[in-house]
């Protein structure tokens, strides 16, 4: 859930930057980054359990969640770069 939220917030950040609203872009990218942190907490909990010998069943839902997390991370990183490009591009 948090991985998808991160990606959605990053898309909103890019759209805001494209419109020249950098305050909103900064706020949405901050929200995206916080969603990634929350997703990492869930991932870390599961990794800790597995490292401590607890059985952590892997399901298609777990794989799907990991996919969303990794995609979210990549998308947020790319969104930050796109926002910076919009900051320095001259308005046309």
C-alpha cells in the first residue's frame, strides 16, 4: 500500500512542478518519501523475523508488495530529478 502511495504522490509532485507550483511539488515529494519509509518499516519487520528464525511465508501478495516498494523507490528518485529539471528550465 505504501509503495503505491509513494508512486502516486511522486506523480502529483511532478505534475505540480510542471505547473510551476514548487511548494506543492516539495510537499508531495516529502509525502512520497515518507510513504517509502513506512513501506521499509514493514519490509524490515519481515526481514527481522526471518533473520530471527521465524517462518515468514512468501505469497504472491508479498511479492507484489515488494514490487510496489521497489518501483516506488525508483519512481520517487526519478521524480526528484524531474522536479529539479523543472526548477531550472526557463518558462516557455
